[in-house]
């Protein structure tokens, strides 16, 4: 299953060079890493942008709080002016100008802050309401003015909440900054407004000395809201104090003071307004108490903003520092990875180049030096196996060279023996040819003797002459026969020598056959080594596949080693084929020598027969010579012995014909033996050429 799954990826990697392989793997690694880095940087930047938006929102809200205080002050001044205090008119106008300036500053700040564009319409409505309130103030009742001012403050408070929502300030995920935001957005503005409203209403009640039900209900509602804001502020301050050890002492001090003042102002409300029917406190004093509470709330608001700004800035700076540190570490890590990756690539390329260079030198016949690899990884194991194979090839080639030298020497010796045997057979053939010619001459002489004996019947007077010619012919035949006997004896010795040489050649060829068998075993050993190397390469491929992505580079190297093993197998098979050809020629040489031995034996038999026949002829010729001498000594007995002489001559003619036939047979056998020796000589020359060629090919290898 794994092989099937890896097949397309292996096919792709097998078609790429090492540089492209490393580039492909680098890209595949770089894409997810770059994507993860992009996501992290984007998230970090998003967090920084969120913090920046929070800080802008806090700054924007911090500018709104003075506007709320100014509107509250304008409400009190306008309430006194509309209740008959004409001296407050200039103060109302001055405060209105301050409010206009604050709104202009806020609008200017709004232009540089795009985060509140969605709530711009609410600000326009607030500005419009203020303009309407300011322009229609002189025609309003005091109660209407107070109510519209309160509604405007309420709109500003809601606008603060909207700004906090749009800037993300209300979505802060850290508890310390969230509770500070809650103080700044939800609690302090409400607490300050409650105190301001109670201050204004209480001042009116204490000044007039009357508390109607509507005013009382309004005071109760404001007190309840102030109590809720008080409890929320107290909780927020406690949470922030518990979470932050570095909280500003000024914030804690003003917070406690604000809690004390708020609690005292509420008690004053109960004791001087809500729970009594006799009003003993002056309205201005009550108003001043409320003003102290409101001012302390404004100061606490500023401290909360400063602390929130400090925390947000520290968080932003910390995130930027973490981002820069992380990017620096990533950069350094990438540099180290690149250096190690480049070193790894260079190590593999240098190792493969060394292996390639050594293989090229081996292809040129240099088997002397071992492969040296400057690495300690799996490629070193391949180098060790390569050196083992190199040592085995050295031993094989050295043995092959020695065997080829012995084969060449044996081939030369066999060729020399074959040439000597061929030369001897040619001499035998020449001698047998001469014997054949002698027997033919003897046959002709015998025919002439027969004619002469026939003529003796006509002219007895020529008996002496015919007897003399017969004696000469007998002497010549005797000489030829003796010569033929000596030549046959020489032929027997030559054939015995040829037989001994053939036996010696047969022994040499058998040793050569034995040595070629040893070469074949050595070649088989090399084949086993090549198979083992190929098996090791296959195992290396399996291990590389198990290693996954990290083993792919080594898997390709293992494939190259497998190809080398296959090339070694091909070369060894070529050597095996060549040795097989030599063994075939050796077998043919053995067959030819055995055939020559058989032909030599048959020649010996034929020559022995010829020798016996010639001995018989020699005996007959001697006998005939004696008869002719008797004829010459006693011519008077010629007539009486004519029939005996004629019969003897007929027997001589028959013997001569038989001798001639045997001589022809010997000549044919000798010619056949000569042809066999020539074939042996040709085979010896061929074997010598092949041995020389094998020796030349093996001499190309440089061994250690």
C-alpha cells in the first residue's frame, strides 16, 4: 500500500536532479511555513491594530468627558439664570463658548480617527441638539432647560458607549483593561451625572424649601442609579487592584476618595432631603458638596484614562517586542536552516560526485584506489559496500589475468606442438607417397618381367639377358622395399611422437578447462556480490521509504547504487559469455585432439599392416633374386623350371598389386591425419588469439 501510495511521488523525484529535488522540497516546506508565518504576523498585526483602535477610542472618550462636565456646568448656570439670577448670563455664554470649542476639538479629532465613522450621525444629532438648546435657552423654562441638558448629557454618555463599541474598547479580552474601560465608559460618567443631577435638584429643593413628589421620585431614581454605579466602580477598582501590582497609586487614592465622597454625598442626600421635612442645609452648601464629588469623579476619570492608556501602550509595546523578537528568531532560524540545508545539499552532491568520479574511473579500468567519502551518514555504508565490491573485483581480475596468462602460454605451447605435428605428418605423407611410387614402379617391373618370361618361350636365347634384367629389377625392388620399411619405421616414430604430443596437449587443455571452470566460479561469486549489492540497494530504498520525506534524497542514491549493481551484473555476464566461448573452444580442441589420437591409432594400424606387407614383399623379392641367380647359374634348367618361374612371377605381380593397394591406403590415411593436424593447428591458433585478446582486455584494468 505504501509503495503504491509513494509511486507517483517516487516517479517525480526520480526524474529530477538533486538541485531540483532540494528546490522542490524547500518550496513544499516553505509554503506552509510562510503561510503560518503570514497568519501569525497578520494576527499579531490585527491585535496591534485592535490595540491602536482601543487607544484612539479611549483618547476620543477622554475628550468627551470634559464636554459632559461643561454641559453639566452649563445646565446648572442656565438653571440659575432661568430661575432669576441675571448675573449668571455672562457665565452661561462663556460656558457655551467653551462647549463649542470642545465640540470643535472633538470634531477635529474625529477627522483623524476613521473608527467612529459609523456613529458620525449620532454626533451630528448631538451637535444639532446642542445648537438648538443654546439658541432657544432664553425662551425656555428652567425645568425644560434642565431636562434637555440632562438628555444631552445622556446622549453624550450613550455616545461614549457607542465610541467604545466601535473602537473595540468594550470588546477588550484582558480583564484589567476591560474593568478600567468599564470604569471609564459605563460607571464614572453615570456616577458623575447622577451626582450632578442630584446636586442641581437638591440645590433647588433646599433653596425653595419645597420637595414635590416628582422631584423626590427623580432624586430616588438618581440615587439608585448612583448606588449601582458606585457598587460597579467599587467592584472594578477591587478587580483591577487585585490583578495589577503596578497599578498607579494616584488612581487607587482617587478611587478611594471618590468612593468616600460618593458615599457621603448619598448619605447627605438622605439626611438633608429625602428623610427629613425640615431643611437646615443651604442649597449652595449642598451644591458645593455635589461639585466636590463631580470634580473628584472627573479627576478619577482622567486617572483611569491615563492608567488604561499606559496598560494598552505597554501591551502594544510588548506585542511589538514579541513580534520583533519572534521575527528575529525566525530570521536567525531560517538562516541556520538555510546554512544546514545548503551544507546537507553540498555534502550529498560532493558524495555523489565522488562516487560518480570513481565509477567513471572504474569504467576506464582503474580498480586500484578505494572510494573515500567525507561523510558519516548512510552514504558511508554504500561507500563501504562499494569498497568491498572493489576488493572483490580486484581479486577476480587479478585471478583472471593470471589465468589468461596461463591460457596464453598453454595456447602457444599447443600451437607449437600442432605446428610440429603438422610438419611431421607432412614428412610422413611425403614418405608414404614415395613408397606408393616405389610400389607402382615395382608393379610395372613385375609386368615387364611377365612379358619377358612370355618372350622366353619364343626366344630361349634371351634367357640370360632376361635373367640379368630380372636380377636387376629384383635388386631394385629389394632396395625400394628396404627403403619403404625404413620410412615406415620413421613414420611409426613420428606418429608415436604425435600421439605423445597430443596427450600432452590434451592434459594442457584439460588444465585450461579446469582453470576456466575456476574463473566461472569466481565470476559467479561476483554475480552473487552484485546481487547482494542490488539487494542492499533495495533494502536502502525500503528504509528511505520508511523514513518518508527525509529519506527521499538517500532513496535516489540507493537507486543509483542499484543501477551500478545492474551494470556490474551486465559486465560480469559479458565476462561469463567470453569464458563460455573459451570453454566451448577448449571443448572443441579436446574433441579435435581426441579425433587426432584416434586417427593416429588408425594410422599406426595401417602403417603396421604396410610394414608387414613390405616385409613380405622384401622376402619374396629376395626369394625371387635367388631364383634368378639360379637361372643365371644354370640356364640348362630354364626350360625345366619355366613353368615354376612363370608361376612365381604371377605371385610377385599379385603381391606387387597388393603392396600398391596398401600403400595407397597408407597415403590416404596419412593425408587424412595431415588434415586433422591442420584443423588442430587452426583451433590452436584461434584459442591463442582468444587468449591473447582476453589478456589484452584484462590488462586494461589497473589493480591495487
